[in-house]
C-alpha cells in the first residue's frame, strides 16, 4: 500500500509544480525492439484503508517475448515539471525479497496525448495470456510521459551493495474495457540509466529541456549504462486489481526529432499525467532494484 501511495504523492507533486506559462516543446519519435524475460505477478485490493492489501511473487523467468514499438514523445510543454518530486522508501525489498533502502528524485519532462488510434495488433499476445485477456477490438488512443530522475539504492543484507544512477526514458500508456467489464491498462516503458555521483543535494536538482535533450543525445549504449524495458498489464474491477509486470532488455533503439511547436495550457493533460506518472514511478522503482546483481 505504501508503495502505491508514495508513487501517487510524487505524481501529484509534479503536477502541482508545473510552470504557469507554456514551455516550448520538442517532439521526438522513439523506435525500439526489446525482449521480455521475467515477470512478477501482484494481486491486491483497492481499499486503501486496509493495512495488508497486496500479495506478490518474486520476479520469475518467462518464455521470451520479443516485440518492437514506435511512439512519439514530447520534452517540455504542459507535461513538464519545473521541480523534482522525491521519495525515500525504507524498509523496502527488491524483486527477490532482499531488504533495501531506495531514494528517488523524479521529474516529469513532458506529456503527449495521441489522437491517433493505436492498433490492437501491436500488443504482444504473450503479455495478455497470463491475465487471460484477448487483444481488444479497438483502442482509442495513448498517452506518453517522459521522465528524468536520479536514485540511490542500498541493500541491507550481508551481501550489501549500493548503486547511484541518473536515468531518463518514456512510457506509453493505453487502456480499454475488457469483454467482462474489467478495466485494462497497458504501459510500455523504456529507460536508460548511467552511473552518476548522486548526493542528497543533487537528488532533487531539476534539469531543463536543453539539458534533457543533451542527455538523450549521449550514446544510448554507453559504457556502464543499463537499458531496461518494462511492460505492465493491469486489470482491475470489483474492488480488486492484478498487475503483470514484465522486465527485459532493449535490443535496438533509435530516436529522431519530429518537430518543435508551441503547446496549449498545462490543464489539458494534468489529470491524465497524474495516473501515468504514478504507474511510471512504481515501475522505475522496480527497475532500480534490479540494477544491482543479487
């Protein structure tokens, strides 16, 4: 429960700190191919008054699922936060149940709602099978949130270990209603993390649009960097939810600038960004936990 509330708190903090005037947006298209090799299943309830409301398994191997995606994302504009939301999670555990402390500074760098329909054929069937879902007949659109952050993850067990990293990426979220009336949400997220001298002072240091783009223009396959692909399928209804979180690697990646344009007022995307940011932050928590080899 605390994990979900923590993510939502960060999302709302990002919304509250959006600049009052529109920030010029830069638009890019990312194309990547990745392979998912592990999955974690979580089942719980949507009653935040209960202390014990969630059960999850360790990250377990699955038959490899390879697929390609391409989507447009934005840096700047109404989806960008001028400040960084921070969180300190302790005690916490990684995917494998090892105790750890996790500190996060996360900044929303942009948000873009797509009016173009998303083809259901683009959804890998292997992701939907464990949830007993079939591809939807149609999807209305998608929303892409871009992010930048820094984290410090420290293990508490005898093996020990610590990682400090600077990361950036984007997540595409789509949703539909299943035939049985349940709500289904699907998120595709890519990110790159590189070793960084994170301190308590620079953990919450925001970056500008130009700084973020310069970071993107660094070598995506740089030495010491990690490239992670995360896909989350969430099914909810009747006061319960089931999350299927897949973890894998990126095999190929490229991006190009599409255009630069003025954007509308921040209120256009604020509500949608809150939900997307909460999902993205939770997923990135799991990613950081996996950067240290158990």
